[in-house]
C-alpha cells in the first residue's frame, strides 16, 4: 500500500542520490571529513534561493532579504531521472551553517523513534515488539511512572503507540517515554557510530535538570496474559554530554520557571543539538535506506520502515487514534508546514501530494524536514528549513511570530519549490 501511495519507490532504480556529507562543525571542534557521494551535484549558485524564492511572494521576499535576522537555513535536494529511471540529484543550500545553533525541538523525535524500533530488534526477545504492553517506572528524581495511556486502543502503553503519537502529532510525552526507553548513552553512542558524531539528544521535554536527564526510567514489558516478558532497570549515562558548540546564548532575556524575566541571554549548553543537514540525511535514510552503507542505516526490518513512513506521512485524522481526529484540536496541517501550513482552518486537500516529514517548534525556532512527492507530476524532492521568529528577543515567554510569519513563509517556500519542480518538468 505504501509503495502504491508514492509510486516512485517501486523497483530497484530508487534514488541513487543521497547526500553523504556530514554535519561540519567550526573550529575548535574537528570536522567529520565526509565528502559528498560522487553522484551528488552540489550546486554552488548563491543566487538560486534569493532569485527563485524571493520572487515567489512578498513574504518570501521579506524573509530572504532579512535572512540574517531570521537565521534562515534551507536545504533542498532536487531529483531528476534519466530514461532508464536512474536519478541524478542536485543539492541546493542557503545559509546552512552547523555552527549557527538552533533548538531542534521536535526534530529529535525522528532519530529517537527510529532508535526505539532498532533497540527492540537488537533485544531480540520473542514476543517483544512495538505492540507489547509496558509499564514505565520511576526510580530517580524528575521521573514519572506510567501504566495507562487513554489514547491507546486498550488503554495500555506500547512503543508503537508512543512512536505514532510522537511522529503524527508531535506529542512530547510520547517522546519522553521513547527517550527513557533508549537511555541517553544508547542514543548518542549509536548516532555517533552511524556518522552523526555531533548530534546531542540529552534531555526530555520537561523541567528536568541536565543531571536528572542522564537517568532514565525502568521499563517492564508484559505478555498478553500479564506475565513479565522483559525488565529494563534504571539507566544512567556516566558520560557528561553537552551541546558540542559549547555555551550557546540566545535572546536578550528569558522567562524562568517562576515566570520572571531574566535580563540576560538564555544558555543552550545542556540542550539538544541536531544540525539541519543531519536531520535531512536521517530522513533520506528512512525513505531510501538501501542507498546508505549499512553502518549509516538504522538497523530496521522492512515492516519498521513501513511503519515509520506511515507515521511520517499521516494526517492526524489518518492516525487511527480517535482523540486525534478532532479537527479543532488537530487540523490536517497540524505538522505539515511546507505547502499546507497556512491553509484556512487547517483543512487541506493533498490531492496527489504526499509529505513525509518531521517538524520542530520552540523558543521562536521553527523547522521542517520533509520528503515531498507529487504523483501526477512525477515529482519528488527533499526540503528542510529552519528560521527564528522572536521579535522581542525573550526566550520562553510564548510570544513568537509563528502564525504571522514563520508558518506562512514555510508554506510559501514549499509551494515555490513545488512550482519550480513543475516548471522544470514542462521544459
């Protein structure tokens, strides 16, 4: 069903065009030294985005002309195919700079969901899978136990249900449970081994301290009859991990947990870090895993990839979870910023367009990483972008220009590149 839904994935001639360029970090941190694959054309035309995007609409013109102010980064991978079906990819980037920190927010849910599936495979315990009921314990400060999930079909938490919630409606609690199942050390050691040495996923979405985030909850999995199938004890990462960029300070002030405005920049040193190129590459590896060397893939079964693609592409009402079917709470474009983000009342008719994506939104940072297909036009491309919309410069006060500027720009950006793709097909 998935292959029929996007058409372009069938057969063996699938997209030999994934960027293998690592996330480079400025001095003093060493650079990974990876080079693009030989079938990649890195377009160095600096005027591509200013000319194409800025001419699309006034909002695009405003953002591109003030790209420094809005801290815009854009990464776009165009895909062409020859008569034999062999593709050639051209990558365009605009201000992509791994040394320019942005809070990745929910972008980290993508690798965490993948790693949760991978860990289940690695445990290799008969009966332990994405549908196995579980209980989350509490054994350290800032931990919360969980034994029920009212959104689940039978009221019981499972890894699969947490992944659905995390990827389809970007549920933060679901991410926290996956983070706790994995443990901080497993997440970061595995990502380093896969070729993402500067990714840092080191905190829950909560008020837990950096020290408390090193400790993750015990888990117990049960058979359908209620017998204990597997126990995972409390895990602790003995390595002290921080943002590889060091003490990154943003804003002119921030609101603390007591509601007070502190008149100094906010320090992101102990926050998550994931550069735009890395998350772009992670999504490519999920859509087209066979294009990556085994060492750079998530170690998943075919059904895991199908499940991830379902979660990444589904609208809330397509989730199969009744509580997410309320359009007033979860409109169609709840996390589809590109192309559809500014749709009136959030109602969209996707037609032949299918978007597989993950988004991030916090502290004035807005991000989307997507694989976009249009079956009628035989179009497929990857698009990732981030921008910063925080006019008053206060972090964590909840006053950001997402609706006024950020999401409209993302919608226009997606439509501009879709129009560009269609125009190229008609030449």
